C-alpha cells in the first residue's frame, strides 16, 4: 500500500511557518543555541539564522532571543511566544492528522 501524508503550513501576512521552522525551534529549545540546533538538523548556521530572522519578523515580538554570558558564552532560547508557537503548531498538526487519518488511509488504498 502506498503511503499518504499530511503536511501542514501556516501562512501569515508576513511569512509562513511549517515543519522546517518548527523543527528548528524545537532544536533551539533542546540545544540552547542556534549553531548547535543547525548542526543537529544538518543545516548551516547562516540558514538557521535566516529562518530565525524570518520567524522573528512574522510576529510583533520575537520567538527566539539571545542569551548572553555564561561559561559557554551564551546561546539562544525560545521566548514565551516561541514556546507557544511550537506547542500550538504541534497541537494543530496532531489534530489535523487525527481528522485526516481515515481519509488518508482511503486515498492510499486507491
């Protein structure tokens, strides 16, 4: 049987949020830095920084902020809005997957 998958993207007036940017936010939350998140995802630091800049421009407040100092020299973390975006996207994704599951199974059998 062929596989059918659901892919979610949310379009805002100033940009879009999809699985790639959400994976980056998740990696930043886990790794504590943009560079470590980029390495984890196999992307360049420059690309990761561009995606963070795009995310920060979509909303009125940043979703990622710098953390200065510390023994490691600082890093990055999700803001309250960034955490809400990550959780909200995952919740929407799960709800959409549940709603579409039976339809996708039927389509995959066709």
